[in-house]
C-alpha cells in the first residue's frame, strides 16, 4: 500500500497525486531541475521513505529526458 492506495498506479491516477504534482510544478516554476527545460515535465520521487504522507522534499521536477536518464533509460 502506498499513500493509502492499493497500488502505485492507482495513486498516480488519483486527485491526490494530481494536486501534489501541480504544487510541485508551481514551486519549480514549471522548470526541470537538471536542465532547465520547460516542456514534458514530470515529478520524480527521490525516495519512497514516507509511504503514508508525501513530503514535497521527496519530489523533484524533471523533464521526460532527465527523468528517463535518472532511471537508466
């Protein structure tokens, strides 16, 4: 169980995640933390240490390309 949802996919489809994601995007000025890109933005979990409550410090905004690099793609 993650953040009260049965699956991670269910969590990512939730209004809860959409709200958290939007807050993080605004905080980052809609800019990738690594390269400065302003398109194709995603919010990446730095860790999953807090499974019951997401801490905004555990998230970072990355563009799709930087996010894929982070995951070794």
